[in-house]
């Protein structure tokens, strides 16, 4: 992600005094947006939709950064690393679905 402080006095003040650690705040915002966006995809879609996820994150993040006097230049989603619990839950759903199909197939 590439961002910069806007070139005006208010933006410079906002970027310095509204948040203590802009990198930490931006990271938290990105993670929040990724979780929200990934939640809407099926397990097998997540890793193939990096561009779509990146566009969504960029749009929302750009709006939020404006509040801190910053502009967002670009966002690239290179790798999606989900929390272990989230991966386990997603894998359980996939396994359950496959077991259901196998049971139906066996019954036929």
C-alpha cells in the first residue's frame, strides 16, 4: 500500500495529531476490510479474487484515510493469510459439504 499526507496545513495537522501510529491504524483498517470482504466469498473463491478484494479495500480505505489527512495511491493484495480459526471453520464447511455430496452419491 502506498499513501501520503495531503499537501495542506489541516491535513498535515490531522495526520500528526488524530492518530498516534498511522501504520498500525492503517494495518488494522486493512485487516478489518479484508475480513469483511472475504466473508462474502466461498472458500474456493477467496484466493482467486485478490484483484476484486484489493479494489474494495482500496475504496473503503481511501475514504477512511481522508479523515486523517492522507491520500491512498495504491493497494495490492499479494497474499491473503487468514486466521487459523477462520481457515479451520472454512475447511469444516467444505468438508461437510463434500461429505454430504458423498452420502447422497452413495445413496443413489
